[in-house]
C-alpha cells in the first residue's frame, strides 16, 4: 500500500481558491490511479476527482467540474487539487487515495481505493 499525507486545507470565504497537496510514497505511484474524495459532516465520503498517474487521464464529479483541477508532479510524487470558486457546499474533510491495482480505469467508488491519507479540513464560509 501507499503512504499518503495531505496538506493545504484551511478556512476561507466563498469565491476563494485553495490548493491541496498529497505527498505519496510506497507502492509504485507512477503506475497508479489516484483520487481526491471528500466527506462533509453526516454524509458519506464522495469522489471528487481522479487521475491516472501514467497518462494523466482525469475524471471529475459533476459538482466540481469547471472549478477543480487535479494534477500530479511526477518528479516529487505529489498529487494536487486546485479548487477555485469555492462554495459553502465544498466544506468537508478532503482525502487523497490510491486505487487498488486490480481496477484499471478511474473508479468513483470509494471501495475501489485501498490507501487513504488522514484528511485535511476545508471550510468555506458564505
């Protein structure tokens, strides 16, 4: 399994921007699919965005399309989530995750992921 450490969360007003980072190590990251999930209080953990590390193919949840961008730094093994035009509904704990190797395309189900970071809190005020 991979070791994942998120950072970059914070408190900000609606309309602002924030970039989350996830430092990855362990399992061969460069052949993995990685993703960001988020979990708001009292809700399930939902898929936000995913990326295939090898070819850069991405996928997004409808709620964040056009506002969030997932990317990776191959040299530093860091996963990013650039979040723009933030809304109060984006308030959640954000987690990065590595997809289990038997799944070959970006999967939006949290059960497809076998390594998780500890999460970073993002709070957006209205």
